[in-house]
C-alpha cells in the first residue's frame, strides 16, 4: 500500500511540470487536444494522489485522536467497565468472523453488550488499522429512542461528543457530521435511504439490531439485503438478536455462521401472581389498622377481587395460591387477552417495593399508553406514596417526544425512587441501568389483522415466553433483582414461545407502497421471498386498498398521489388526509384528527361516571353527528384553556386525558415538519395560509372522507331507527362509545369511520355523517384519469376523477346490494 503511494507520488512529481505548462498554455493560446487531455489526466491523477495523501493523514489523525481519548480517566473507567461485559470475551472471535464472512448472526442475553460493543469493536479496529476514513458503519434500531440513547452511550464510552465519529439519524432529527463513521439510525431511515441509494454505496458494515422482534421493517429489510449482498461482496452484514432463535436467520442467509455470547447477568428472583398477592396482602393486613387510607385499602382489596382472573375462579381462595389455575388452557388464555389489567394490583406492588424492599429503580411494563397515563394519574392523584417529591415517576412510550425521553436514563437525585412506566419498548432495546425491580403485567398491545373481514385491531394480548424472559432480564443488570409477574405461573407456562412476526399480523398497505417506491417489481413475488411470507389474501387486500384510495393505478404502479404518500412514514390513509388538508387549506383539523388516528383519542371513560363523560363528548359534537368533530372541538377547547393556564380543570370537567392531548400536540408538530419536508407546507407562509377553510365543517367532513375512504357505511332508515351496512361485512353496529350511538335518524346518507372492531358483533368506532357529494368528490381515486375525463386540479398535480369505484359504491349501497 505505502509503496504504491510512493510510486504515485513519484509520478506526480515527474509530471507536475507538464501540468503546470499545460495549464499555462491552455490559458494563453488555443493548445492541442492531446496536450489538454494529458493535462486533465494528470490533474485527475494529482487530485487522486492528493486525496490519497489526505486520506492517509486523516486516518493517522483519527487513530491518534482515538488513542488520546483513551488516556482520559473517564474513558479508562469506561474501558474497564466494557471489558467486564460478556461481549468483550468474544471480541476476537467476532472480529475474525466479520473478516471472513459476509453475513454473521450474533445472539446473546440482553445487556451483554451487543448493541453498544459490537459496532464499536469494528469501529475501533478500523481506526486502529488506519482504515477509519473509509469505514462507514450503520447500525439500525427498531425505535427512535434507542437509536439516540445508544449513540449517546457509545460517545460517552469513547469520550467524544455526539455527532462526531458516532452519530444518529432518526426521522426529522439527526446528529451526524462528515466525520461520522458509525451511525445509528432507525430501520425506517435506512429503508428510505435505499430509495435513493439501492446499493448502499460506501457502507462498509451494516448491523441490524433486535431482529428477534420480527418487526415488519426488519423482515422487509432482510428480503432486500439478501438480494443486495451478491451485488456488494465487500459489504458486511451482522444480524443481532437477543433471544435464542438465531438459527432461523442463519438459515435465511444460506447458513451464515452464528456466534452466541454467553450471558453474565445477575440472578433475578421471579415472583408470580400467587406470591405477589401474598406479599401485598401482608402489607395491607399488617399496616391497615394504623394507616389513614384504611378504607381505600379495603377498596383495593375488593378491587383485586374484581381481577378478571379471580372472577373466573370465584370459589377459589386467593390466598391459597390460585389452585384453580391448574385449569388454565391456551383457550382460556386467549379469552382473557382483551380483559382489563387490574391497576390496583400494580399500585399495590409498587407500594410494597417502596415500603419493604431496598434501593433501586422500578420498571413497570404495561400494555399501552392508556394504562401508563391512567396509572400515572392514579399515582399522582392518590399520592399513595406519601411525599411525592421523593418519587420520580416517568412514562416511557415509543411516541413520546425525544427530549423528555432522556430523563429515563439519568440517575435520580439522592433518596429518590425512580419509577418508570413503560410499554414493551423497554423490553430489549433500552437499558435503564439502575433497575432492580421489574413489574410485568404480561400484556402488550399487539396488532392483529383479520384478512377475511378486513379488520385490523390493536388490542392488549398476552406476551410470548421470549418477551417475558426479556422483561425479567431487565431487573438483573447491575445487581441481583426481583421480577414481579402479575399473572400466575400457569399463564406463563401457556404463553406462546415467540410472538407472531408483525408481517403476518398487520395490514400491509404501507409496506406495499414501500415496495413500489423501491421499484422491486410485483408486490406478490417480492413478498414471497420473506422469512415468513404473509398470506395471499392479506397482500391482495392491501393492493386493492391502495388502488381504491388512488395510490396505485390499475397496473399496480404508483400514481402521483402514491409517490407523495411513500415519502410520508405514515399509514397511507392518514397520509392522504394530511395531504388533502394542506391542499384544501383545512390543515388544522386534518392534523388533529390524524394525530388522534395515529395515536389515540383523548376521551377517557371513567367506569362510574360514564353518563357524564358521554354527555361531555356529545356536547363537543353538537349536532354534527361526528366523533371526529367532537374530538376537534375538544382539542381546540384544550388549546384555549391552555392559553389561560386552565387546561387541568378543562380536562377534568370534560373527561379528557391531558397526557394524550399533549401527545397529540407533539404529533401535530411532527406532521407539520413532515409536510414541510416534502414541500406541501411552507412554514414561512404562516399557519393562516393553510387554514382558510378550517372552520367550515362541510370542508372538514370532506377532508375526513378523503382520508377515511373506503371506510364507509350506508345509513338506512328502518322505521324510527337507522341500520348500517358496509360493503364487506354487511350489517354493522355503532360502537356504544360513539356520539352517534344515541342518534336515531341521520340527516345525511353515509357515515365514514376510523376502524371497525369485532367483539360481540362488528362495531364501527369513531364515525362522521357525510353527504353523498362529499363521498362522490372526495371518496375515491384522485388519480390522473388517463382518458382525460377527470377534473384536473392544482396545475395537473392532482386530478379528480369520479372513479368507477365510488360511483359503483354509491349505486350499490343505494340499491341495497351493499
Ligand atoms: O445490546 P445488549 O442488550 O446486548 O446490551 P447493550 O445495550 O450493548 O448494553 C451493554 C451494557 O452497557 C448494559 O448492560 C449497561 O450496563 C450498559 N449501558 C448503559 O449503561 N447505558 C446505556 N444507555 C446502554 C448500555
Ligand atoms: Mg441491544
């Protein structure tokens, strides 16, 4: 290598005379083509060699810098910490395997150092062997928050600032520079990069983390990479997995070698519901008499008797270790999946730990945001922990704004108990160092998809054994810990080994759009190459939906609308609503409704004050016959109240969740950034420019229709009442929580709805009454009509065509065949 450079430097010296003279002559007189081509050649060579020398200098500098930082006391301490991690023991084996194989699968217990150490080993080695400048390592994370926290952690291990050698990039946020050699990004960011750069030019190492989670993006990426590897023989691919199922991935990549990192975690004591009840009961009994909250406690005792598990075995004495659970079967497990968690039991467990156990943070796993916010409110309202100043209660959820998330990792002030209320986001990708107690409720919100009825649900269901194992492991990171499982051992035994991969239980429209934007050809044949391919009906439904909303044309190619939707990392229907909102200057309502659709609505349903809550919601809706308008008015009311610092009272009086409203506000800002990113919103024009028609309820309903189509039911009069019909499943009912549940006759003939759910019957949730004109004009395709009979809008940017599907639908439903 060095002799080659010397040789080329020698050549440069000998030809430098030519260059100069050639340059001079060209500037003075018209010189020969031969001379000038030689000059260009030499100039090129010169710049290559200069580049080479510059590269060499930079490589040396990089190495020196790395060596220098390693002398600092802080970094030294970090190094000795890192050397104790299990990953360190396999370092040479790992580096050798990376050098000799294109694909490698690494598995190991959570906390063994996969995410923070393996990419760092590669980085350090490359820098030490003076290849630092040319190495370009990318490590993907399934979630935004882990990409940030891991990058930050590695920087502090290396004594560098974030965005220097190590950086991160997530949607709409990045800390990276020209110096960045190791980049953490979300899987979504990498997928979007592939649109521009299908060969991942310049990437030397690609690490895909948390593949055991089998997220849809990760499964999708694996298909792409398997095709890419032969084109990029120099690219190294490393798959990292927490649990044992490594063989599956190894097989997918033609029996790629695997390395297992043996765990070194502290022992974690495991308590099941039986034991937890015993403990918390003891607390209640022994202290009840000399404690003020006597009656409340008794209530809680009754609360825990209302636990659905208990209901099923009414005659079994709770104290005697839930003998009845020997009857638990897989079916009964599934039957309970939808049931509510007993938050009283969670509260009692937290209280028990705070009172009776030693120091250490508590990590509570809950199924979703609603449970987190309920528990948060409960803890704050009850003040059951005594002096709340000594407790730091922090929510942790994937869609939280990134800034607040950092608090989670910081150690709390002295004498303060940190309590983190998290979803399964904290299961394997996020490390909270000081956790000693884990409370596991055993559930996670899981999407499921019923392709036959085209029903998608997001419901809490029992986690898998693999997840339960992960959760427990979070307690034993720095010292021995305890895991409180709020379900009996027999439920644990009946849990599935692994969770079903996301690609098999989610609607596929967003994925299909992505396949088209990456120009992978026919959707079906592409998806057939997946690790576990989705079934044909699900794929068909997704393609049909994309055609119906006008994102794909008849030949399954992207339409202009489809191309715009691809650039929004959102469900295509929600994306369409946002685009239409900005085009039709009705942006604020579109943002608010989209935020509620992408997250959840802010209405809370208190069990004992249900009627008052319903009335509050109805008063927001006025006579609009619309849950979406109710939502809009509630949000606007909250914004007004906030201006006067009255938002707490406003929420309390109107049965609204302040946490959800705040979350919606944050999401709205994110959406505006997204729209401005793709040129649909120009922030410099101010909000007014996009809200000319935001107070026009008819326009709002039209935009709703554009976003929610083809979720349409026809309202048919049956005497003094109305019956509702959809095209796919026939008769449906309106969900009791909807403002439309109490409406007998509707002024307009159709309803658009957000989702249908199947419980005792098929219900449509939030709905809005719309006219046939809205449906006709905004319902179907917005594709350029090839025959030219469409209505052209926005200078040919979008065309309106009263597409056949809309007319068909109107005719069919009107004639009663729907
Ligand atoms: O990826 P894996 O679960 O194997 O482990 P990791 O995330 O690389 O973490 C390895 C160790 O680094 C953990 O056990 C923590 O002690 C420490 N760590 C930390 O203190 N703070 C972080 N933000 C991340 C990791
Ligand atoms: Mg990890």
